[in-house]
C-alpha cells in the first residue's frame, strides 16, 4: 500500500557554493562562505514497496561537494536501531545515517568509520531521500548543508541539556513550576497572558492511516500525562481520542476515516514537565512489529478559562525569526481537544489584494471550553515565550470605513470606545486622561510640536534618535505636515498587551490591533517618525500612577452661575448640546488633537453665544470641564487665554514644584488648576458680567 503526502516544510537550509580548490582551502581553514539561505522547497513522506522514504528538494547555486547534517527523531524498531540509506538524485549513496541512540539527534551522513562524508550535488534542484527500514518515515526537523564540516553541524546541545535536566534533576520540576504556571488576565475586553513560557511537548504527524486501522499506544512517563490521537482539518476542527495516566497510559482506537493523525503526549498538571517513551502498534498491512520513540519531552502549559468570552478569535503570538511555532488547543472539561490553531493565510479587502498576511497560530471558535493548552513544536527550542489572546473580535465596520487598508480578517477590536483617553495616551499606556503635547495645557508642551512629542516620549523611556521600523516601540503619524496619531507595539517598556503587531486607540473610538501600515489613508496619513525604547527611563512609573485631579475645589468656585438668568443658561446648554453631538461623528471622533473637535458650525454657534455673554459664560463652560468634558478646553483657550495665558504656566509650574520627580500632571489636571486660578483672579469681573445679563 502506498501513501503520499506533500506539504510546506520550513527547514533551515544553509548552503555554500564552491569549486574543488576553494572547498579544500575551506576545509583546511575551517571557514566556508555562505552564498545563500533558502527554505527546502517541499517535503514528501512516501512509501515505496512498503518502505518509508522521506524526500525533499534543495537548490544549489553551484555544483560541488557538500556535507549534509540532519536533525532527526530516530525510532527504535523491534527493539533495534537501524541505519538509514540516503538517495541523492535517484542514486543510493554508499554512506548512511548511523544513529547510536534513539530519539532526537543531530546526524551527519558518514562513512563506514562514522566520519562525516561529502556528497555530490548538482547545480539547481537536487532530490534527496532518507530511506527507512520499515513503513514508517522518519521525521526530519532541520537540514543543513555546507562545504565546511563544522559549518554543516546542527547544534542540538540546548535540547540535550534540557532533556538531561528533565530526566535526571529531581528539583527541575519544582524550579520550573512557577515559570510554567500562570493565569489569564481579564481586565481587557478579552483574556490574555503575556510572556508565557510554553515548553515543548511531543506532537508528531504520522503517515496517513486508512479507515479501520486498529491502533494501540502505550506510554511510560515520569509525570502524570495525557496521550492523544487527533485529526485536524484545514479550519482547525479536531476529532480526538485521549487517555490519561500517572506513570503510564494506554489508548486503543480504530481510525474512523482515511486521514493524517497526530500523536501527542502532554503534561496533565499545569507547571510540570517530564520525559516519556511511547510504543505504538497498528494493524495496517499485517505489520506486527513495534515502533518506539524514546526520551520524548512531555510538557506544555495548561491554563483554565474562567469566564465566558464574547469574541471568537483565539491567537498566539511569539518571537519571530525562530524556527517552529506555538500552537494553541481548546480543551473541554474532560481534557479532550475541541479545536487547535492552524496556519491561516488572509487576503485583505480590495484594492489591497497584494497584501497577504499569515497567522501561524490562529483559530475561530464559538462555544464553551474549559482550558487552553500551548506548547512549542520545535524541540530545538524547548522553551519559548508566547503571548496568548482569547476572545477577540474582528475590528468594527465603523473603524474599517475610515481606513480602507484595514482588512476585516486581519485587524482586531482590543478596547471599547472612550472619550477619556486617546492614541497618544495609549502609546504610553495611559488610560486615565487625554494627552496632546501640542496643547498649551500639556505638561510636555513646546512650540515645536515634534519637540513636544520628543519630551513626552522621553519621559516614558523612548527616543527618536536611532529609531527605525525594526526597533521602534511607537510610531508617530502625520498628514500634510501635521501630526495626527500614534500607535504602539510590544517593546521593552510595555506592561500591557498590544496584540500580534501594532495597536492604536483611534481618537475616542475603539482600540484596534493592526499591521504596521494598515491605518494609511486620509485620516492619519502615514508614519512619519519612530521612537525606540531606551535604557534611560527616569519615570516609567508614570505609566502606572493614576492622575490626581482637584475637581472638587473647582466645582466650589463655579457656584457663581446660580446668579445667571435661566434663559441664558438654557441658551448655552442648547448650543453646547448641539456641539457635543458632533463629537460622535466618526469623521471627528477618530482624531486625538482636541482642536479637530472645534471645526464645526455648531462650535462656531456656541462660541458666539459665549462671546455675547462675555465672562458670564465662564462658569458654564468651566463646569463642563469639571464634569469631565475634555473638549471644553477649546472654549477655555478661545475665550480666556488671550489675557490669562500666564496663569496656565503658573499652574503647571506650581504643580511641578510640589511633585518633584513624581509623575507629571495630566493635561486635564493642568486645565483644572488653571481654571481655579482663572476664576479666583477674575471673580469680580465675572460677577459684574453676570449682573449685566
């Protein structure tokens, strides 16, 4: 019986082109020149005459002699180790892979003396097959080719050291328990955990089994564990069978359909890791032998889900530029897998069809689940940090209507609409006030707006100097020379979650997770500057220190309005209410510059009402500030700053002298303190103006 599988296989292929002379000199000097880095084009697991062939293709830039090394998991077949022949471009090589132990290991192609040997590769595509001694194809994790024997070696020492500690150090589990045990955070509209250490666990995709295969699996393990067989479709839906045990487990099943099945062994209890041996037998082709994988790692991280999640998106993000991934499985109360993340390729809406986004750990699911389980698939990296996001929703159609480059299937709602804080505040992880450093009331104000932003971000440990798209934590946007917006991504200074790439609070609208340039357009323009985190962080504590505002003292002073005629108060309230309704217009609400909220005819009408009332109107719009309406600062600036601007500078300076090196006051707090001074210094004129009304 013959089974055939072709799939994308991301193995590192490092190749050095050389002729005979350069090869000899490189061997002598220990130096090889790497001319290209490439992924192996494809891998197939094939059976020829019921013997497994693991086949892959590599492309050489030049014909020559090369050393080949593979990272491979070697099974024990009927209690014995076996050599593996290597077929190159259809010809069996005289040299072989000669394992001395079972399990995961780095192996050269060697001669009869077990000395690494050279293989001849042609220019262009070469087909290489590793020929098994049974129907089972062996699993190649990584491949490396070089003209220099040392450069071809795949270093498996990290895995070996980790495995030995798990096997031989009785305190290792105790040491790792705290690192592996964490809980989901629920203060956002979704659940999450950051920097979760996801240890490797055994998870192998076996050759396709036809319907009706009788399979038995037996494990011995040094920790309580679960053995699973699962089948997964392209959408991540899972059909699974499981059995658990303290030191051993046994699972027997019959395959219900033809398909590709995974065998996984994972830790039953959170915060534990161990090693196991697994033996499997199946009834296919009258095969009566025994195949054993020894010293496989059994780990992973299990986290309980403690609330119903409104969103249906589950996502894992982890360090890029690493081999392997971090899958996430949803598990029911009986520890059976419901669904597992899968590779997803998304295509944004027109006219941006050319942008394709890949999510390696992503799933959609609506329904109850009890646990999530995460682990790293690559044994070479036995531990990997990951961020987990549960219960996200896609971004709203309202937000996407403003940003045509924001795809419906690759942007996520991460925070509710709020007039309390904006994108600038969120870029320094503040949610307690609205910040705009170009405003005279900001503690970071400077006549040059870019300098003002520099001051703000310097206070939170960021610098524009040397910042690039690659090392940045904050992006500052501009349209037609005017700064419009700031977005943030996870970096050394952040404490809060920011999603799979970048995140933005869109004015007073929702927060959204997005790719770097997805907000390009008529609202924000493009990214103009980047800021990177620095080690010179004098006041990062500002990000977690809540702003203190003296609103009670201000409200005691605006009692002057009680003397105003009711018709004047009504006239003001009607005009103010009409203006306030314009704040909800998404074409306005998307902005963070408060001045954008004062560009309507309704604001002009309100300004006229207040101007006609003269200083009698001051208690009315200052009361709006005391009630929390940050955009009332437009009235305060337009109607009071001309003769009183020095009071704002005094208010800010007085506060700074009291707090010393503590957190700088918010823009809102500065306006409150300014208005207290304003009412005190203009009390008589305000009273006279009220009498005239």
